[in-house]
């Protein structure tokens, strides 16, 4: 019997692939988006049942 794979929106980043990061207080500093650790930047988590 084949394994069912469920795909759901990543709760850590709300499906964006990038978790919300706080902006630095000092202006002029660049903040580079960091890929979400939980879904590796995909925005979705696949779960095998």
C-alpha cells in the first residue's frame, strides 16, 4: 500500500518560507531574509503517514 503524504502550511513561517524577523533598530543596516528552518524555505511541510 502506498504511503500517504500530507502537505500542510508551515506553522513557523505561515507558508511564506521565511520566518518573521525583527528589523534592526539602527537604520541603514540590511536584513537578509533567512530561510525557515522547519520547512527549509518551501512554506509547506510534507508529512508521511
